[in-house]
C-alpha cells in the first residue's frame, strides 16, 4: 500500500511540475468572474443568489461541461505522452506491476478532477456571495454540493473514457479529440434517440444524474437514479478493464 502511495505521489508531482498545470485553474477562475460580472452588469430583474450562481458554475448542464473538457485536455496524455516521449520503458522497469503503475495514474486523474471541481465550487461560492449575496433563492448549500457531486460523476465518466482511448491509441491528440467530441454530441444524441427505449442503456442518457434532482426527469420511461448509477458503473468498469488489459498486454519494446 505504501509503494502505491509513493507511485501516486510521484505521478502527482510529475503533473504538478508541468507549466500547464495551473492553466485550467486560472481559466476556470477567469470564466467564473467574467460570467458573474456580465450577469451583475447587464442582466435585468432577479439576478439570483450566490448559491444559485455557484450551482450553475459546477452543474453539468452549466459550466460543468467546460470543467469536463478542461479535465480531458489535462489528463488525456497521462499514458499517451509516456509513449510519445519514450519514457514508457523507463516507467515499466520499476519493481512495480503494470497494473499498479496504471492504477496510480488513474488515481491522480481522479484527484485532479476532484481538485478542479472543488476549486470551481470555492470560487463560485465566493464570487456569488460577493456579487449576488445569499438571499432567499431556489438553491441552498446542499443543492450546490449535490451539483458538485453530480459534476464529479459526469466528468469522471468522460475522462475515464478518454483515459482508455489514450491507452488504446498511444496518442494524446485522438484521445482529446474523441473525448471532447463525446461531450459535445451528448445533447444531440439524447435528443435524436430519446424516442427509442433501448437508448436508455447508452451512457449519454445516464451521465447527468442531476435530472433526478429537480431536473427535467428521466428522458426515457424506466430510468431511475439507481438504474443510471448501475449503467454508469458498468461503463466505467468496461473502460477501465479495456485500458488495463491493453496496457498489461502491450509490447513496448
């Protein structure tokens, strides 16, 4: 367990030392401040409360999609860059199994996603409080935290898929492109296939769990929070198994 912890720490430091590490955080903060300024300056009538703004910041149907895209860009090359830079051989000569090495990379990805969403949540709450106050509104702190959890699930699914694609293709470009394409076409796919009952087994219809909490509700009859959670768990396991099996069997000589 200690050796795995050391691997995770090493992977985090490798990511942290990159010049681009803080770019997503800066972009997120700038986006949150800019949108709040525009709403405060130009929106007429009720501008909402700080909690409502913070919820919009992390919601998967709000700025949450941008958070997912940023996470995809940062984490897509976790394994692919090891191949392109030729460092994969050095990584695999360590006295650790391939599975443990890959698991440490995935653990760091999860930690990164959590840190990005937590940062967005903190900045959103601070900005919302300063700009709009904490008066009576349609959202409270519990709603905001729940939206953050849903955003974590949403982002984790797409990033895990991208992680698997990066392992399969050994290239960062296709991994980022395919991952972001999946995020972009999600809304279109759900609109086009909502009339087919079998579509409820597709990840696009289940990845946004907020539909069961004050959202529009399940798009297809027979869906529920438990159903979507099971479907997502199956897809998550499928993505991870595909990635781990490929990584273990691939010849890097």
